[in-house]
């Protein structure tokens, strides 16, 4: 079998072959073994600071065992793993999304420079999952993904005999709030946030072993899945099964359909376009509009009372895919070497309350909705599965802020009223720069008692956000979008059933305001973010770097 790693000992230069053999010897690698065994990279995002990644060193060790047992050799390298929660509500959040593209770049350039034959990607949380999928799609090598799995929130241990993780009205109960926000184990926060969304979507793409993503990070079955993942990557190399055989146009449609059904994070509308860009697959937010007839099947927090562990115990993602099969193309290839249909055929629903039939879906509407209107001439995004029925259509006077810190102070000082529509602008990819999440503001509103307060922004939201919160408004304020022209008191209408976001200010007035508009200038430190602002695309195009 011809391998990429053959260059290490079989190049045209005997001297270089000898030199490389000597270099590998210093690292404890036998170049002679590599003549007959594939060399596998383990791209790991293990870090000691982040709950979702703290255990990935153990998973990597089991992956290594699997690679060796299957007749391969391997070498591990690591990439950063920023935690959105740690970066939340301070300046650090501006630098998190940007790391998605940096991580993809680091992995891509490293693997192009070193002659690996295949790669295992191990990740757990928000930006790292899509970053690794972007790198996987660019490289088009034999590749397989291993999700770190969900953790357990301590709320399960608080007066909750059902074992579910319904957070309830935590703003009135300090103890309940503490337990709602406390991770009791390693693993991704146990909600359908961006981390678990993309671990679930890995199964829809077919880039991981079926059922592996939802296994809790602390469970012994995760270690077994890690070893099997290591074994399988060697098989992928021998079979010549590459990543782009999974990242097809049909697979992206499957991913969108699945996102709608699971009540995915709104960040899905940011990351799927970025992965498609890497895979050179035509893709736009119109894909979400075309799939908005798919109901929200799951009632997983923050949309409902269940957690990701409930989903795992109920049959996991293979069972979800089986239930939404009418909306999927089962012929797409997976890393098993078989079709997605084979995965669905082998699935079993163990708890129909958690994974119901389509006609018993949690919500008849899709999880994510694309809005348009004079406030969002291109697009805006909302997680409608997290919006209560009585707030699907709402309106109110604007109260505007150019930073999240200002908004949080105003909420704390009592300047926000229940009917206000909070406007957070200059939060976009270029305006911030970095498109930070607004979870600090949305949590502050809930803690102040405004459970259904509306918020619109050209920034983005955590998957933990619920309520009538509209993000990803394009064009963003920095580029002169209408959101930059809003003044306090302007009436804003959010009409989810009609997919509309309207600023009730006449065009003549907006034209006059534009003549006097000056972009808000936020200080940007010397370094990468200045280049990022120059080269990042709009949120509607995945906020990718060009």
C-alpha cells in the first residue's frame, strides 16, 4: 500500500532518508515499522482549564491503544481549547470565535507539513468541534472524529427525583442557580449548546462511530469508543475512505435537518457555512429556510427539561436519526464504510418521551429560524425552539448599547423595562471584532426577572440562550447595517411566524440618520484581531477568514 508517510524513508535522497530516520529515532519512533504501518495523527484539544476538554488525554490514550492494536503507529499533538464560559461577559470573548479559524489553520498546516496517513480528531466544546471539522474537510484525508461527550450538571442532584435537568426559575433561588451553573463532572455542559450540537451533528455527517458522541465524558463506554475509534482510523486508511466522501452536499442537508430536529444552537448557522466553505460545498442560510418545516423533535435543555445524558440513555443520535429518517438522505457514506441508512436501521429508541416519533415532536416548528426585514436586509437568526408560544410575535421600544458591559450595568441599575427590546450592536465579526456571545446579557435579563425580554444583536448567542433573542443581524453595525441607526425608543417588531424583523422607522428618517452616522470605534489590541477585522466575512457566510 502506498502511503503519505512513505516519504519518511523512501524519498529520492538516501541522505535525507537517513536523516529523517535519525530524527524519528530521537522521538522514540522506529522508521522501519513505518514502512509497513500507517502513521496516524491524533489531533487533541485536551487542556487542564476547560471542563469539556480536561479528560481528553485519557481518550487519546485509548485511541492510541486502538491504533497500535489495529497495526498502525501514531503521534499526538494538541491545539488550544478556549472555553466560552470562562471568556463570557468580558473582553476575552472577542477572541474565542477567531480561534476557530486559527485552530483549523494550525491543524491543516501541521498535517500538510508532516506526512501522516490519517488523523483522529478529539474535541469537546464550542469552537473546537467546528474548527476540527473545517480542518478535516480541507485536508480530505482518512479521518474520524471523537467527541468528548457531555458532562453532568449538578442540578440533577437538587430536589430532582426524575433525574432530568430542568433548571426552572433559577433567578429566584440562589442555591438552584449555583447548581444549575455547576459542572459536576468532566464533559461538555449538559445542554443542547454549541458543544453538544456539533457532537450530535458529527453523527449526522457520519464522521464518528455511531452512538459515540452522546456517551458521557465520564463513562467507561467513552473509553471503549475511543479505542474503537483508534482501530477504525487504521481501517479507513487501508480502505482509502477520505473525509470529503462524508462532507457531501447531501450530508450538509442532513446536518441542517438534524439541527432543526434537535433544537440546535444558533451558532449552527455560523459554523455549518464555515465547514461547507472548507469542504468547497455550496451552502447558505437558505438551507435552513428550506428545512424550517422540520419540527423540533427533542425537548433538551434549554428548550425543555431533558439533558444530553437523557438523550444518550434513550438511544442517542442513531435513534434520533431513525425518527427523522423521512427528512434524511440515508445513502450518504459514513466512517463505518456503510451508509447512514445502516446506522439508522441498527438504532433503537429506548425512551419515547425523550426521543418521540415525528408526529409527537416537542415543537411543531423547526429549531432555528432565519428572519429578514428592514432591520436585517440580509439575514438574522433566532432559536425559535427556545421561545415561548406567547413571545413568538412581540414588539417594544428599543434601548441601545454599544457594549455588553453597558447593557449588563443598565440591567443591574434597573434601567431596563419588561417591554424593552435590548439592542446590542457593534458585536459582529468586524465590529467587536470577533462576534462575541451575549450570554452575559441574556442571563442578566433572566436574573432580573425578565424571562421573556427581547434582545437583538449583530453578535451571537450561546446555545444556553432562550427567549426572543435575535442574533447574527446582517449587515452588521460596523458595515453600516440598519442596526447601527436605531435610536432609543424606536419600535422593533419580532415576528417569528412570518420570519420578519422590522424596525418601525420610515426610510426618510433612516436616510437622515445615516448621513450623520459614525461607526463606534472599539479599541483593538496590536496583533491578530486587527488582521481578523480586515479579512473576516459576514456572519451569514460563516464568519470565515479569507
